[in-house]
């Protein structure tokens, strides 16, 4: 049974159960909902996380948001494809995200391939995105190297004490300065990558440091 398989995998890999996410599809739940729910409940006792995949392509019954022991809803790529071109698609995706959040669940947008899509989804309060924008499928060894060396994986706690509460200024000859104030290292990194060709980017996670920087560098 799948429950035994998951148990053995957790034991042999020494992986903490809450770090394992299993994806289920709407079609699986519809084919035999009672059996599926029974298995999900049993797996849930192990502490694993569940994601409902391809939301919006099947029956998409809203009762799933109440009845299923899932933690994450994954919005299908068919919705994100036209996200930047069609206003009605943005409204639909925004409504889905809002509804899922009201159910106290997280949202993943699938099939994200452009910076514009990332920006729109961030404005819509989407929790996570996945797609070729970040990387295409790759061998595990290559993925490990990317995660070890990518600055986007560095947590806030990885900063030195000297960096904490300070403004980091990347001077590259551009006269105009863009000040980014955000508590998330990942968000600051995305903004830095997006605007560094247009501005000298200054960034901090501290509002007091940002205010002091503005007083020092800008006219009142």
C-alpha cells in the first residue's frame, strides 16, 4: 500500500515528514472519493503535506476546499498562460487565490515562465510559483548545485551581523537610485534582478535604516 511505501521512504531517507509534499489530482478523488479520503487521512497522520494539483481543469468542486485534508492548491498552467494578456484571466486567478486563502490554504501557480507573470502573481498575493521562469527539469545532482550556489536560497538568517539593519548599495554608475525595503530576502533579490539594469539598487529589511538612507542621500 502507498501508506507503507511512504513510511519506508521517510525512514530510509531520514526526511522529516512535514518536508514531504504529495500531490493528488481532482480526477483521482472523483474516481473513488471514499477510498482516496481514507488513504489521505491515513497519510495525514504521518505529518506529510498534500497539494491538490491542476486545480481548475476538472470538476473543481469548491467542496474540496472544505472536505479534503490538503494544504496547498495548485492553479493549472492554462490559467497562467494568458495572465498578462487577458484581464478576465487575472480576475479569475485573483478570485481563486482569494477563495483558497479564505479556506486557510496556500496557493501555487503552475507554468510561470516570465517576469511579468511573477509580478502579477505577487500582486495577487499568490504564495508560490513554479515553472520554466526559474528552471527546466534537471538531474538531481545539477539541482543540488544550483540550490547550494543560488543567492535566492539564502535565508535572512544567513546575513552577517554587520549586514543586519543596514542598507546594501550596489553602485554601478547609474545616477538614479531605487530603494527596496522588504523583509523578504527572496523578494528583494527578485526586485534587484528586475531593476538593476535601470537603477542603482539599494536594499534593506529595516525601515529605520531606509529612512536614514533617504535622509542622507536625497533632498527633503
